[in-house]
C-alpha cells in the first residue's frame, strides 16, 4: 500500500487486527458487543476501548467468587473461540469487602 509517497510492506494477518489500527477498537467492540450474554446474570460489566471490567456483590464472598469465576470462564471461552489473547500482564483483580 502506498501513502504519502511511502510504500509499506505487505503482511498477512491470520487473526485479529493490527495493534494500533484505526479499526481495531471498533472491531473489538463488535467482538464483545454481546458479552452480557456469556457472563453470570448478577455480574456487571463495563467496556472501554479494549478494556473490560466485571464485578459483582453478594453477602457471601464465596458466592461472589463463584459468580465472577463463571463470568471469567465465559469470557475465556469466548476469547479462545475468537482467537483473541488476554494480556495476563495487564490483567488485575481487586477484592473489596464492605461490612455494614
């Protein structure tokens, strides 16, 4: 492809889109648009660009953990089927306890 007088090298893309591409964030949103259908119904989700946050609450911590694990399993299964890789170096978790 030629742009501004410069010729770029051709590269074969087998899956996904190039990092930093203009269409990347849009295509990612298309991939995760139905994420609410694969997570636990009591788990909340928020997406921004290529970041996803999930959370839940319950009076029992073990129930919250089970809800989140179910959701994470669904996300992992979906990303594997789409041949997406989760960046484990950027993945974090936080446990917040609130006692009334």
